[in-house]
C-alpha cells in the first residue's frame, strides 16, 4: 500500500479579486501541489473581518470572486478541498481554546502582525481585539486538518513558526501528541512588482493586473506601465534590471529567446518601450485567455460554484470535528462523559 499523502493547508483573505501577484506567488504553486498532496484551500473570511468588519459586502463578493479565480487558474475541487472558514464552526472553537494556551507576548513579537497593525493605525482604523488575535486564528486554520505543510509567502513565516511553537506548547501542557509540526513551503517567485514599479502588486496600492481583467484593460495597463525612468528616448541605452516590463516578460512570456533579444536591444537603445510593451500585452493576454475562458464558464453557473464551497466546507467540518474530539479529550473538557 502507498503512504497516505501528506496534508497541505493554505488560505487567502477574501478582500478582493486575485491578481498576477497572487498567481506567481501562490496559485501557480498550488495547482502543482494539488496533484501531490491532500490539499485544503481555505477562504479565510473570519480573518478578513479582522480589518474589514465595516465592509461585509466586499467580503461577500470576494468569497465568490476568489472561488472563481481559483477555478479559473485550474484549482480543482475534485482534487482539493475548497472550504470557507465561517462554514467550519470548529474553527471558532479551536481558535478560542488556542487563545488560552498562547502567551500574549507571542502576539506582540510577531513582525507580520506589527507591520499590519501599523498600517491600520496609519489609516486611522480602529484596531479590534479580533484583528490583534488573528494569528491564533490562523494557527487554528492550519491545525484543524493537521496540515504538514503550509505553502505561503515569506511574510507569513512568523505565523508558521508560531504554529510550530504552539504545537510544542500544547503537547507539553497536555502531555499528548495531537498535531504534526507544520513546515512552511515557499513558492518559486516571492512577489511581483506592481505596474507602477512599487515593490508589491497590491489592491490597496491600485497597481494590479487582475486575473479577471479583460483584454483591453490589460493592454491599457501595460501601456501605462512604469519602465526605466532614466531613459528619455528609444535610442538611449535602457535598464532591464528592476524594470517592471522585463520582470513581467520574465514571468509571463514563455518565449525566452524573444525576451533575451528584447533585453539585449533595450540595453543598446535599439528597441523602444512601445514595442516592448506591445509584445508584453500580447503575451499577457495569451496567458490570461484560457483563465478568462474558464472563469466565464463557471461564472455562468454560480449555483454550482456555491455547491463547490458547500461540499468542500462539509469535508472541512468532518476533518475538523475529528481533530476537535482529540483536542477536547486532550484538554479534558469531557465533564459529562460517563465512566466506562
Ligand atoms: N494570512 C494569510 C494571508 O494574508 C491568509 C491565511 C489565512 C492563511 N489563513 C491561513 C495562509 C492559513 C496560510 C494558512 O495571505
């Protein structure tokens, strides 16, 4: 008999449609992983409430948008579990129990949380207790299906380390082993620059190309794309490194010989930005076409999409309930159980 597959859990906050940054940083990797592992893909709507409790409508829309984007890029609900956090009530229970086990100091030392809190403060948003406590919620996400691996970006590393520390602490406190200590799995490409040249493609920076953008808006966004600011004329020698046009060519133009040729000519001042961008827009649209097509097919039958989430969340509940039975027993929350 073959070994049972190792388990993966990863998730996304439903706060908007997904973009090319999500694709190279996560989705492309997930599509491969779903064949090799037992995968749980989580739509973390509770976590989204942490800083978007004032915009429920956006979360509602994004849950379905994210699902469509997942299906469009080739994530397959027959291979992987698509689940919604709030449809798995065991999540709330484990989150609460883990909050008892986790020292407050761990939250204060989490650099990712610190950065995000600073951002909320800069935006004059009220910091809720739920937001402050979300790393414990993410630990619960990972532990409910007893994941071995968590594919995420570098920025999520502190949360995975916290998960490992909490597993050790839980086992030590209750003297039984319930969970594997999960490892982080970092993707091939860390992050993608925005079309404005900022380090990160991000909805809040308004510098994204979305997986759901139509051909015309992609072409228009590429036309406006930031290039080499030191180059004034097409005959000036240009810089390729860090130039978003070439970062995107590297990531999305499968014709590497063409990319190398463009780079060489760009450095020598023998090709203009207009030409580089014209080719890039065509390649991006060719890359996005099959994604758009699949998205449209699913968008035409939204009830099936809702069924996929309902069925996946059901599987999520089953595995989560099995884990919770072990957790309640480990913590001896079994007062009414009668002796044998
Ligand atoms: N915090 C992650 C992000 O912002 C999303 C997430 C929620 C997640 N729960 C998770 C990632 C569990 C990995 C595992 O991208």
